[in-house]
C-alpha cells in the first residue's frame, strides 16, 4: 500500500473519533500505524542504499512525511484510548 493511501486511511479512521455516530475501531488504527511504521523502515533502507541526489531528496521527503503523520496518529490514538471498544 502506498504512503498516500496509508495516510488517507489513517486520517479517515482518526476523524471517526470526533463524531459520536461513527464507531471507533482501534484495531484498524493500530494496524494502519503499524503499516506506516513498516513503510518508514522501508524508506530508511532505500535511502541508505540510494546514491542519486535527486532520488535521495525525494526519499527523505517521503520519510519525513511518513514520520510526521505517524507521530500525529500516535498522539490521536492516545487521545481516543478511552473511546475504543
């Protein structure tokens, strides 16, 4: 699954916690956070092996985005801990 899809799904699941009608599925959020962590590790490995400057710049940007989104997701997951079923 691509980085964009992971982030989109994570945001959708995290936003469900703001509305009372939608059920919060912590297992789904945890699964997406784990996939995002795996993606981060893959990007780090690719970055370590890459020699091309432009590709390294691109990989660094993707890695930073994944890292920031994962941190936001972990923070929001901690806030939703009480509402999880």
